[in-house]
């Protein structure tokens, strides 16, 4: 079991999707996340163990490498693709209750901003670390965030912005979420955003990278 899950973690770390995938070159012709996840479940390995001992360690290593500039966006996207392929095998087990996610993370790019690469990276990394991710997309208003929190009580909210002209909307959205749900935690991120800005607008957390969001969630709700 340990060897199979270790190989699965390696497929996630290096973005090996399936046996037909030519990427990465050093793993050409080998089984990928698709085949190994199916094999693990067929062999009777607990779906929760497949997630926590196979998929999540691989995704965590990608997150740390990305933070240290040892890999870049294309590699992270390949890892996320391998992860999502593996998750297709696990989703029925989440629905049946045989495997559990740590909590729920609601994410969206704030009103007026249509950029989504940073948001998508965070969402992929958070999902890969065992959370249910509710992605509201781009140009998201306060009302949409508040509606999502109503649907998912106890969820943490993530606000993303890439422009200085739209980051100001984080303040309004944070205030309106807190007005309705004072206990809801709000984390923010994006190129122009800083820890000082986070403090100024009354948000709970700022991270410059996706791994920081994962660590915050693990600390607060896992």
C-alpha cells in the first residue's frame, strides 16, 4: 500500500496524469494519477487514505516548490490536472461518506476584476489538500459571496484581486460579509494586496502564495 500511495504522490508532484501523458519526460510510459488511484481503490485501500496519504502529500510538495520558485505556473497546472483526474475516482466516495473533506473554502475574484489565474491556482491547491472548493468565478459581488456562505455554513471565504483599481472592492465585500456573518473568516490575496491592506480592511488573513492559504485553513478549520 505504502509504495502505491508514494507513487501516486509522485505523480501529483510531477504532473503525471495518466499512462498516455508524455509529461513529465522522465515518467513517460509509466502509469499516472488516473491508473494508480483506480488501482488503489480496487485493492481496497481506504479512499480517505488515498486522499490524505497519496494525493495531499504530492500537492503539498508542489505548493512548497511554487512558493520557493522551484516550479512555475505551467507545472502547477499539470499537477492540478493530475489531481483533478484522481479526484474523479474519489468523488463517489465523498458523496457516500466513505471519505471526508476537511472543510469548505469559497473563493472568487472580486467585483470588477476578471482575472482568474491566481484564483484558480489557489482553488486547485486548496482542493488538492483535502477541502471542498466552491469557486464563484470572477467579478463576484458581495451578494454572491453572502449567498454562498448561507449555503455552506462555517466555510472560509477567499477574495482575489489583480488590479489596484479592484482591490478596493475587497473592503466593501469583507465588511458586508462580516455584517451578515461576523464569525466568517476572510482571507485575501493577489498581486497588489499586502498584509497591511488586509489589516486595514478588516480581513482575517493575507497570503502571498497558494500554500499560505492551505496552511491558514489547516490551522483554522482542519
